[in-house]
């Protein structure tokens, strides 16, 4: 029972159509694209830092033996929490209310503050004498750890930018249709 060439062509066309529709959705809805990136990038960078030992049991072990100054496992969790909160707000308010922008800014600021505090604590722990190496990170893996911190900060700023653009787009729609913006805000 083999596949004919027609069935393979039809399957390829269907996969292309689905992929192009998903890409179109993500490119048109900037907050959704940032959310997908925020969920994937920190996890991928943590896998690079952990190297060949990266697996679900290894992550569970890191969560159980979590230390603020010596563990990077919380950065993808912070990103996932931030993305979940922003996704819920985006779906609830559709970018139309100022609340979406304000809460997105607060979530981005709090997660960026946490990442900066953690980066500072880890650098201090690495420089103090007698401390163990952080997660056994060698010099070659420090670049991946720094990329994890920088990606988390960059994605927090990207959430804020996407929320601002969405808010501006919705405001322009109201102005184009000559809707009284102040009347809409009071509801």
C-alpha cells in the first residue's frame, strides 16, 4: 500500500498551506509572534547551556535543587509566565484597552528586573573566592548563559513594543472610523 505521487503532492500542498497560514497569523499578530519566540528561545538556550545532559529529568532535578545564584532553570519559567500573562491579556482585551499596554509594561518591567537581579547575583557568586562554578559552566558555555539573559531582556522589551504597536493600531482604527475615543475608554 504505497503512496502515489498525487497523494504526496496533495500532502505537500496541504503542509505548505498550513505553514503559510500559521506564518501569516504570526506575522500579522505581533504579540503572538513575540509570545511564541518567548516560549521557544529561552528553552532552547537553556538546552545549549546544559549540553548533552539536557532532559526532562535533568530539568526536574535542577528545579528541586534550585539556588538563585547558581541555577538558570528559572529564566525559561519566568519567560513562560510572562508570555502566559500577556497572552491572556491580549486575548481578553484584543489590544484595544490601555489596560493591556499597562499590564504588559508592568510584566515586562518585573521580569526584566528579575533577570537583571539574577544576572548580578550570578556574576557576584562567580567572582567570589571559594564558590563552586555556576552549573559547571565552562568558559565556552558562558556565551550561551549570557545569551539566555540577553534574550530574556530583549523579549521583555519586544513584548512592550508589540503591545504599544497594537495599542496604536487600535487607536488609529477608532480615529479612522470617527469613533469618540473618550467615550470608548469610559466603558
